[in-house]
C-alpha cells in the first residue's frame, strides 16, 4: 500500500512523525510568548531590583526569548528514539513552568 502525499498518519504503525514539523511550526508562537511572559516576570523579580536594570515590556522580552531560544535550541536529548510531538511540547511547557514557579518561590524569600 503506497502512501499518498496527503496521508499524515501511517495507518499500519500509527506513526505520526511527519506531523512533528507542522506541530512545531504551529506551537512556536505560543511557546515563545509563554517563555517571554516567564522571562519578563523573572526579569522584573530579579534584574530590576538587584541590578537596577530597567523593566522590559513584552516586545523586547519576546525578542530576547527568541534569542535565548535560538541558543538553547539544541536542548533536546538525542537517544535514537523519536519522542512523540505531544511529549516534546509537554516538556517545553513543563520546563518553562518549572522555571517560572521556582522564580516566584525564590522571589518570595528575597
């Protein structure tokens, strides 16, 4: 049975690996905005009071988040096994939430 160009799911194996680039492309703005929000909060909590740095709005923080994201793009571990797209998205959201929650907790003690 040949796969057509429109088939996104291998019906025999359930392989959806061809959806990974599409999901990454669609989720990039959402995760970048969420990272920018977390970075803006962490910047306001730590850099402004301790370094005397000016507060940053969402636009500069969004650009900074994209820059930092570009440097951290190689974070995914290579195990030789392709993780499902939903697992990679969940890890991204979980890591960002972890840093935001930990920053909030630490900021409460300062």
